[in-house]
C-alpha cells in the first residue's frame, strides 16, 4: 500500500524579537490510507505547528524553511495551486476549539452549507439534504432541526460533531484532527474518539491526530510520534511505545497520566467508556 501523505525533513522557523527559532526541526513521517498516526507532545513542542505547516495554514510569524510534503505523490509544500485544490477536499481539518472555529452569529446550517458548497454540491435543497446527511453520519439527533440553531445553543460535544461533519463534507481521504477532544470532558471525549474510529472503519480515511494526551494516542493510533522541542524523540507502534518506552521524555509523559496503577489497567478503564 502506498503512502497517502509523506512528510520529509520538514523545518519550520518562528520569527521573534530575539531572532529566529527552529519550531520544527527536520521531522519525517508518513501515513497510509486507513491508518491513524498520532503526534504527541506537551504544549509548545511543535506538534500543531507541524500540522498547520503541512496544510499551509501557518500564522505570519511562522514560515516553512525546507522539506517536502507529498500527498499521493504530489508535492504540496510551497505549491499553493496544488494545495488549494487538495485542502478541504482531499485533506480536511478538524480544528481544536469549536467555539472559536464556528461563527457565533451564523447558524449551524449556514456554516455547514458553506463546506458542502465548497465540496461541489450546488442548489440550496441539495446542499441542505447533504447537511442533514452529514449530521446524521456524526450521530446528531434531529439533524434538520439543528441547522437553524446557533453555536451557543449546542453543547461542546455536539459542536465538535458539527466540525467533524464539516470535515467530512467533501469525503476526504485524510483528516487532520488537531486536539479534537481537549476542550471536552472525559465522557464526551470518549464518544468523539469512538465516532472518529467508527468513521474511519466505515470510510477508510487516514487520520493524523495531534494531542498531548497519551491515553488518546494509545487508543486511537497505529503509530505514535513523540515530539519535544520541534523534533521526534521516539516513534513506534502504539502498543510497543506505550508498554516499553525508550526515551525518558516518553516515560515522563506516561508518568504524568493521573490515577495510576498499571498502564494496561488504566487503558482498560478508558476503553470501557468507549
């Protein structure tokens, strides 16, 4: 099976008052169709910067210095024409915080309809039908009724499902999920993770998950990359990395998980809620 996404020696620099800082320093990884790869690290480690660099969504103070990003053998790094044709249609993003990702003054329907229109569906009735279909896919009750509501009228978990629905609008082959559960309580987190896994099983999409939570990474991933200060300090299969970490930083991430007894016991408790 060929690579869906391949990142090679990606370097990103941050411009500060004191000069340039290497935010991402030569990271490489790949994702195959139907595979989940997770980048995990503490805040400021460079994991979200890596994802936004791949998507061409870096803020003005960050810039790609060098590297290569190919999607199905097409170079997209620095190739705005190719990236604009791929981003949103073949590669979709689930943002971190639905309350900032969604406009508070527009209805759920108008915002979801825009994603559907961008995917190529024309005509208001066809777009509305597609919006309802997407909300059904992410298991939102009374989908037609939700279209007329504003974001403040839905719970955090429901809003996260709306963002997932928007990401699915064009039936992408790869979804980048940037901290998809960090703004949610533990019970809701489990339902969202379950939903993403169910969608992946049904559609065969690839997933790039960005998280600081090793429990989420263990549950979701085929492979995990541990990031610290802009570099990968360790990577491997999820079970192998969690059960036998080699790098001290990875061990510290494991030690930082609250409640603890044996790791497998903790994982079983999480999985029991999913």
